[in-house]
C-alpha cells in the first residue's frame, strides 16, 4: 500500500486520548506520515500545532479516518 495523494485525516492513537489531525503523505504499510498536523490530547487540553513531519508507527494507531 503506497499512498501518494495528500488527504486530510484524523488519527486516534491506542492510548485512547491522543488524536492527530493533518494531511497524510507517503504512507507505507508500517507507518503513517502526516504534515501540517495538530495534536489534541483530550478534553481540557489546548490544541497544539506540530512542526515538521510526524511519523506514526501502525502498531500505535487505533483508528484512521479520511476526512475528504
């Protein structure tokens, strides 16, 4: 699975509280790469922008939703 197009996605991590929202870039079966990401740590915490590229290993991902 090789993804070339940028698509806005919501990624929920296995800890149950952390969510990343950004554009999916070159994603391989073992990782998801996001750019322009924002980090949400649950209720009561402010949204934080993330600089650069975020690499998330698949074993840390609980759910990925494509928004477009």
